């Protein structure tokens, strides 16, 4: 495609992604710190309740980091050309989640001072928490520059077909779809409406879905002009 539009994250998107990643790392580090504290201070028959509370807090921190990291990757994705970097960037949440729980699980299950009941309860909860955190950290459909580029060009061609060769769209500051018509009921008279190409909506706002109302209206208008 001679006029192919290659996705490049905007400075605003990169800045937002950087913020999400910093907060994600802080959450993961706090989770690991909580694990270290639990290992040295809460592994005991008399501290089971506090150990469970610590596991829950670690889980919340790990999930928070995972979700923020995924949001960052959707704003500023990696390229598939570097397979190692692509894998690590998109699956880092799962890796950090395991790091936040696996040492704790091992210590609980191998601790000779814990009775069977305590070891069973704490070990089971810790393993389940690790699995939950790990699953939320896995990105089963990781975004990439190449994927975004392909989808942008496909959507651009589709938009031109239904909108009489026009690639101009509109989107609102708080919306999650782009619109063909500025007077669409979902964005009319709303503050912070921007316009540009489909590529712009992806790069500046992360919007990749066409408004169904606008699509229906554009297809109807296109049919009437034929």
C-alpha cells in the first residue's frame, strides 16, 4: 500500500503510558516488599490472619500494576520485530506477579515450624492468589505497532468507502469511539471534541472503534448518492 499509514504513538500517549508504567512498577515493588515483610514477620501459626491479609494486599497491588501496565502497552505498544522485547514488555505483569508470590509460597510450604492446618490454609490462599495475579498479568492479545498499523489502514479504507473518500473523523475527550459526523448525538455540543484522521484518533486518544450510529448514517448517505 503506497499510502500506508504507520502507527506512531503521540507524545501525549507516550507520556501517559510512561506515567502508567511508573505507577505499575511502584505497585509491583510494594507487592514484593509486602512479600518480604510477610516472609520475615508473618509466617507462623499465631499470625495466620495477618498473613492472609498480607497476601490479599499483595494481590491487589499486583493486579493494579498489571492493569496499568496493559493500559500503557495499548497506548505505546512494542514492535514485533524484536521478539524478546515484545514478549517481555507484554508479559511483564505475569513475570512480576510470580516474583511477588512464588518465594512466599515456597517458604510457606517448606516451613517446618508451621502445623499442617496453617500450612494448608496459607499455602492454598497464596497459590490461588499467585494464579489470579499471574492470569491478570498475561496479555493474551498483546498489541503491537504492526497490528495497529494494519488495523489503522484497514479502517481508513473502510471509512473512505462509507464516507465518500473522506478520512476526517471526530472524537470527544471522554469518548471511546470516533465519529464521522461532528453533529452525532454522542458528541454534539460536547466540550473537547477533536478531529483528524483515523490514524490521529489512534495515536492521540487510543480510539480504534467507529461509532455505529455514524457508520449507519454514512452508509445510508453513500447509498443515496449512488
